[in-house]
């Protein structure tokens, strides 16, 4: 789902809104007056325990993947490598994040152009989850079950203990 171009600016949030509407996903956008780059900044307006981050990664074969984990957790590269049976994984660069996901780093929602998705089961503990809203100044609250229903992710323990 490529982003919509309007007057030279890309409307990533509009693209995301069109996608969730097309899938019938209940959602609520949460807008901030400035970019939200940390869990601490977001937690001023939302419950930090409900936030999940979508981390764009690239495997040793140059193939992208998304790891969805609770915002306060850190992803385990070793667990992901073992789960996917790949030699290595690394974080995507900001340019790769946009290229592969269709969204800028810091605003990546679970619903994006990357088809290979891993979801840590701890994300499933909340009825709703707050995720990237397409832009760095937006978050999106959705029903957690819709992440599973729409994406069909591999559910696996992928966080550091």
C-alpha cells in the first residue's frame, strides 16, 4: 500500500487510515503536537503498557521483516535468527525502513508493505494496542486481535529476558 502523494508531501497517516478502513479495523488515531520518538514521550498521553513497536529488520539474505514487541521491551536478535533459521538479522536503516515498509522510521505501523511479521505473545495481553500511526507525530490504537487477524504473524517469544 504505497503512500498517497499530495502537494509534494506524503500523507502516511492518510494511507494507514484508508487501509484500516478498508479492512474494517476499529481504530483511533492519537495525534501529538510534536514528533514522538520515545515511550516516555508517548506515555504522557497514553498508557505505555499498551504500546507496541514495529521494528523493521533485514535478514542475512537482504529480506525485510517486522518484529512487533511491547514498547518497553528489547528485541532479541538471537531468538529471531533461531526462529527464522537465518544466519543474521540487523536493524534496518531509516532509508530501508521507508523503502521496505512504506512508512518513515518512528511511524511504522504493523500494517505496512512488509509481509514477514513476528509478534511477541506479550503484545496479546491487552485488548487494544497502541502502535505507530504512520507518521512520527501520530499513534494508532487498534484491537489487538486485528493485528493477528489482518497480518497472520508468526507468534513467538522474540524479546530479551
